[in-house]
C-alpha cells in the first residue's frame, strides 16, 4: 500500500521528483522565462531611444524598472543576458580630420589645462565633427559644459566654415543668460575657432579664450568623447537627407541631456548635474584613470561617490 502511494505521487514527473516538486520546478522555469522576456523588452524599449548604450548605463537607467518588478538583476547578469541574445552594443571606430590648424589666425594658449570645474558655466569645451550624408559630409558643431557634460549649444551645417560654430556659440550663450561669472571657452586650434568672427564674439562678452597647444586629442578629450557617445550610443553615423539628420541629432541631444546617465557624474544626467555646485560624486574605476583633458584628478576626488 505504501509502495503504490509512492508510485502514484511520482506519476507525471521525472524520475526522482514528486508531483509537487515537478510542478514547482515548472513554475520556476516559467517565471524565469517570463522575467527574461520582460527584461529584454525593456532593453529594446530603451535602445529605441539610445541604440548604442552600454551595459553599465543601461543597468542604471533600468534601476526603477528592476525594483518595480522585484527582479534580481545585477550588471554582470544583465551583460550575460545581452550577450546570449546578441544584444551587446558594438563600437565602430573611424576618424576623419576636421581640424585645420595651418592658418594665419592667432592661436591662444591652453588656459584650461589645470582647471577642474566646480560649477556649471565655468568651463566650456567645443569641437566640430563630420557626419556622412550620402556621398558627402555635413558638420556638427557642439559646445558642452565641462562640469555637467550638458550640451548647451549645437548647429548642423553643410560646410566647415565658421558660421556653423558661431551659431552653436550663440545658442550656448543664450542658455547662459546675463551671468557675470568667469567663463573659459576651450577648443582646438581649428580655423573656425580662431577666426575673427568667433574670437570677437567671445571677447565682446569677456569670455577667456583657451586652445589646445598640439594635435594631441587629450587636450580636448571631453569634446572628443562627446562625439564618440553621440555616434555610438545614438547611432549618429550617416543620413540620406539633411532634414533627417537634423531631426535625429536634435532628438539625440535632448535624450543625451535629459535621460542618459554619466558614470563620470555619479550616474546623474547632464540636466541634473547642471543645477548643482561643488564636486560631483565621480565613480572610481580601478582599471583606468579618470582624465579631464590632460589633467588627472587627485585620488580623493576619484574615489568619491
């Protein structure tokens, strides 16, 4: 009698499992697959806005989602899930020279070399990059606040002439308002930034002008890194029409400022950081040095946050 009862309790399940254990295992497996699909769908939703975002920032954006659904999802687990489903972002590297420093205009010294900003609108960095448009190129000029990483001004133009950079500058100055606090504007030595039209605009409002002293990209590393983020995370790589490019870039910049968290800002967004003062909670990475252009942060500054 005991024997038949034991046999009946194992009917319908694998050898060695009771019926209850088999159903419990099936429910756990079903829940696991449901959670996996839920996570992947959220990843795809975020990637529709920021196509190339990496695992660390993706995990940070998903914190509220993870808590709301009571998921156990660490960064490494998310990385493995993306890898197993071919959803890791792949970076493409390609460079075209956009800086022409062989000109007759005056080149200003590097006054940003030892500056670590502790407030917004203390140091701006600017640069110009190319974007493929069919068989030609268009050019994006950007001005970013070095403290908050917020893009304050930008302009897309069909030529590399100074007018595009000046329009980006005018947008940034409009966001600054009538502030009389000291401001340094840092750029490379390209003809756009050394031109009289651009320089006079800065000098008229008392902005301190700073430029790189060599071809080393580390002297304008923040601006270089910004363009890499826009091209890789937001897929700003090439377009078939100028209007399409302008619309996509505007959307990318708004998303960059408002949604994308920065590890170098303690995972704040640029919009959040722009309204703060004092040292920001930088994340410390033991495997690499945090650099501000060619300036290394002190050890105590790196390890906060």
